């Protein structure tokens, strides 16, 4: 049996389903690209270790694999936060 408290809460939760949405994809992609552009410039040692074979090394600051993974992780965290926030506000 479902508690009445859960039924009351269910009506106030926005739809954050797992279906594909191009707006969500675009937000996460842009946040990851911005993170790859910014994060290797602010990491203390971005060039320690094997280099990531990116197409434009001067634009991306020629980061190592570790710096690239850190930047992509940060981009996904920021992107997911933006998607959840915008979904909660009802914008997307």
C-alpha cells in the first residue's frame, strides 16, 4: 500500500524522466566543451602524464589524459546541475 504522504509529494515533483531531450543534450555538451577549454588552464599541473590527442592542442592547452578526464567530469557535473535546475524551473 502506498502512503498518502508519498502521493502528496508525487504531484509536486517535476517530470525528470529518462527520455532523450535535445535541449538536455545540448546543455551538457556545451558545459563539457567549456570545461575542457577552462579547466586545463586552472589545474596546477595539466601536462603531467600522457597527452590527450585532441584536434586543436593550442586551443585546448594540450592537456594530459588526467586533466581531460577531470575537465569532462566537471563539465558533466555542471551540465547535470544546470539541466536539473532548468527542469525544476520549468524552462526545459
